C-alpha cells in the first residue's frame, strides 16, 4: 500500500491536519515525521510524540511504525461496542 493513503486514513480518524483524508495524504507526503508527531499520541495516548518523531525519521522503522499506528486504529474500531437494536 502507499504510505500517503495510510496517513490519509490516520488523519480521517485523528483530524491532525485539516481536510480529512486529502489533508492527511498531503501532510504525510510532505513531512511524515511531523504528521506522526501530532497524530500518534491521539491514537495511542501512552506513546510520546518524541518517540513517534524518532521512529518516523529512521528509514528502517518508519514504514513499520506507520502501519503499527494504523493497525491500532483498526483494532480500536473493531473492539468498540456496537449499538443494540431497539425492540
């Protein structure tokens, strides 16, 4: 998958940058470490922005870290309770 679409999906959930998905794609392509600095603590509150910045700057970890943050969004979405239907 393309990293810019992943940052778009993350931004759709976190609203780190304006313009939703498109804003996330643009910001993620222009400066991934800065985007992750703002978005990661919104997804994983126990994760510091500084760690997100460092993991996003290193070429050997940036892609895996981006996928890890996205996967955390998917896990939280799947585990959220659904509404019960009224009878």
